[in-house]
């Protein structure tokens, strides 16, 4: 979500960026047709000729017509999170990191309340959602599984490679970024980085504003990156996070 460039007070929850912008536009909104689907579409011809590698087929078998990877309702990737499902119009099924490697965490600000962000991500007309929302009180809600691609960055390539975390508040209100929020978000990010071997640095933990082609400004000038990375590194020393269960 977050404030758009040129706005005075940021966007409403309905103004969040999805998979538009310069890296595919509405193409990522079509969750049935994409480059991975095209690969699988040619799988039948490739199997007999050896054109398609066996390990590629093993990763993509579930994308064949009529095949769905089974999911267990309510499973979360972060033990401290509460599960609330986003509308399936705001993300697409995947099998990350097998089909898309995860090498980034993208920090967002909701430009609204915690509850308004949850409602927005449950709205199929919103066309965007992040994997997690962190509240000012430190609570964490997961709305999309990490193995799936959330429409949060406004850039298809970045969506496929990242986990998105929203933070309750407004970019022009430094008081919204509470101690509890920083600490909770840092623990969440440390776990994500440990699961996918993501370096804890500003090249791999970035703000929405840094995504190529975005028109958003979050997390804004009041987000304390030095403090945040120190907290993430400190949380990482408490022990590695186990890979999520692919239910």
C-alpha cells in the first residue's frame, strides 16, 4: 500500500499497487496464463524428446490442468502470526522457492489502520495484498502464504521474488512506527531471511519506494532503516527459522 508520489496524505486502502507498473502491467492479474503456465503447456511435447528437464517437470507438475497443490486452511509460515485469508484475486498460487527464488523482503506502510488494510486485502476489487500486516501493537496477521505470489510491489518480477510486509500507519507520522512494531517486524523479517538465505542488508530488505516503476513512497522518510536492520540482525542471532510447511 503506502503513499503515492505527488499525494499529500497518501492513498486510501483502495489505492495500493499490485502488479501493474513497468514490469508486466495487468499481465500478472491473469493468474491462469503466464510464462510458467506456458512452460507447462509445452511439457507434454517436451517429455518425450527430453527438451524439458526432469527436475523442471517435478517442480511444475501441479500447474498442469486439473492439478492443484493441496493446502491446509489456516497454516501460517510465521509462528507468531494469526491467519486471515486475502481474496484470491489479490495473489496467485505458486510453489516458491522452487519455481521462483525468494531473495527480498519489501517493507510497506498501510496508509490507514490495521483493520482497514485487512479489509482491503480481503476485497477482490482491490487487486493487491501483502503477505503480512504488522500492527502498531506488534501483532502480526498473515494473509497470503510465503510460497504464493502476492500482488504488493507493483512490479511482477519483484512480486515473484519477495515477501511483502505492511506496517500499520502513515508515512508522515513518525509516532506510528512504535517500538513494538519495529521489534515484531524485525523478528518476522529475520525468520524470512533465515528460511530463504536472504542477506540482512539494504540490497535485500528494501522499501516499496525502491521498487522499479512504483509510484509509492512508503515506508517514507521516518522509517528508521539503521534501527530496523540492527533489530533484524539481533533477532537472527536467536536461532535459525525452520522452513515453512508446504501444506
